[in-house]
C-alpha cells in the first residue's frame, strides 16, 4: 500500500476512469449503442479496483484505530467516501445517480503533495475571504438603501407617448 508502483497504478486507474467519464454523454446510446455496455463494464472494473485499493490500504494501515490508520487521513476519507457512494449508486441507472460518478476525479487531488498544498491554501483563503465578503455585503446594503432613498422614483421615465402618465 506504500509502494510507488501501486500509487502510480492507482493514479493511472483514476485517470482512465476520468477518461471514461469524459467519453460518456447523454446521447451515446443512440450514436454508439455498443459503447453503453463497454462503459458499464469499465465502470464496474474501476469500482472493483477502487474497492481493492481501499481494502489493501485498510489492511496495511489499519482501518481507523491506529494513529496512521486509513481513515485518519482526510484525503483517504475522501477516497473512501467516493468508493462508498460509488458502491451505493452502482445498481441505479438513472441519469442523476450516474452523475455522482463525476466526483471520482476528486481522488486525484490527494495523490500528490503539491496539489494537497494548493487545496489547503485555497481552503485557507476561502476562510479569510469570508470576512471580506461580509464587509463588502454590508457596504452594498448601505449603498443600496442610500440609493433607493436618494433616487427612488426620480430616475425612471417612460419614453412611449402612447402610455398615459399619472
């Protein structure tokens, strides 16, 4: 589970899963009827590989009890959540349920240290920008109320001569 070959293999599997998601589109059953079966088999194979990966990591690291267990890392929790959601939605073939597969590319985010740093920085910047957005919203409300009080009804006029004025 700690092997670089295993990690790169799983990155390739995730990337291949992303490619199959990109190939699938709503009208594919009319254009390429055989592609539906191929994509369904690929989806099942990818799901089995993701389940095997989760099982291998759970056995190697422990599931949740040790300090370095599989579910102690936030990125591994995201991976496990995506696998569980994929397993739950597997029997359903509705379009909205199939759209849940679109969260699978999120698994690539935690695979590389540089993307982890970027995501952490983005989350930290969102937290910091919430206070800025709150102050901006207060100013927008203040200037909105001020504009309505000063100019309410004074800037609008009708240029159509057929409309009667009051």
